[in-house]
C-alpha cells in the first residue's frame, strides 16, 4: 500500500553519510487521473516525509515496460532507520487523512504496486543534491541487469568496479546509484540510475560508450571468465516530479 512508501531528501544531510539501503516503490497505473492523485498526495506530504527520511526521488515514467508508472526511491542508513521512519510517518494524523482522501473516488489510486529493497554496492556513490536546480528537467534512466546466478552477478560487480565505471564517466554516463536487489523479483540483479540533461545527451553518451575500445575488451574479458553475465536488462526512462527532492 502507499503508506509503505515514505521517503525524504538527501539535501538535509551531509554528503559523508552513507546510505546502505534503498527502497523502490512501483505504482502501476491506468490512463486517467490516478497519476495526478498520487502526485498530489506525495507533494502535500513531502514536508513530513523529508523530516524523517533522508533520500527521496519521485519519478514519472516516460518510457517503461509498463506505462504509466510512478516510482518512489527512498534511501536509508539501516533497516532500523527505515522501520523507525515508517512508524513515525504512518502514525501522523495528517498523513492518514491525506491518504484516505486520495483513496476516495471511483478508481483506486493505482492498479497494482510492488516494493523492491536494494542494497547499495561498494562502488555506489552517495546521492547528493545539485548545487542549483537544473534549468530544464533531466531525464533519469533506470537500468536493471539480471544475471543468471549469484556467481555471474559477482563478475558483473567486478566489471563495474574495474574498467566499466571509468569508461562510463569519460563517455558522459554518471550513475548516482548502483544497488543489488535483496527483496524483489527476478533475482539476482543489479539496478543503476543515471541522470542525463536531455534525451540527445543520453544518446550521445551511450554511443560514445559503445564505441570505446576499452569497453569492447572489458566485455569480452568478462564473458570469457563468467559467460553471459547479463541475461536480460530492463530499461525505463523517467522524469522527476516537480516536487521531487532528487532533480
């Protein structure tokens, strides 16, 4: 249910704080007013949510396996912090009233929902605020790489932590999160989230990455060691909601 998705921004916390757990809340919608109702609810409750939880992004889908879709990303230092924050938010009377109001109407606020719990990898950066809001809304690309086995996921980690991230950065690909699913579907898998200024910048960056000879070698080396370490990848293009702390 929506009451499980409380979240807040990284902006109020020092950059040195290390977020170890992330929660993705997927809400699958139909065409109509569901997205408007959910976004209004989240916008109205953001002051409460940001008071208790230190990392949040609210994203609406542009292109996704299921469209329309809203994703809420929440970050926590520990399981204890996540449980304590949820408890405080769910007991808030204003939150409960707003939630009940959102549920009114001929249609439910969403058709189905899914929660995924992630653990940040050792090479994942801390999500930090932009010094200034972007002049135009950025595009966020969410990629989920599914590995056949845990052994092959470890090879995927080695490739990212070795040459791949360096190639990313010089190509213009700068993910803000890398994390493994610890509770969720189609495990094992690795999720990463990358902002781009525009769709054109995204295309330019991925073209540069694909043409990099060091990437060709790194991919061949990892396949030689571990076989096809990525059996499937899911890609969604998202845009942050105007009230989302992550922009």
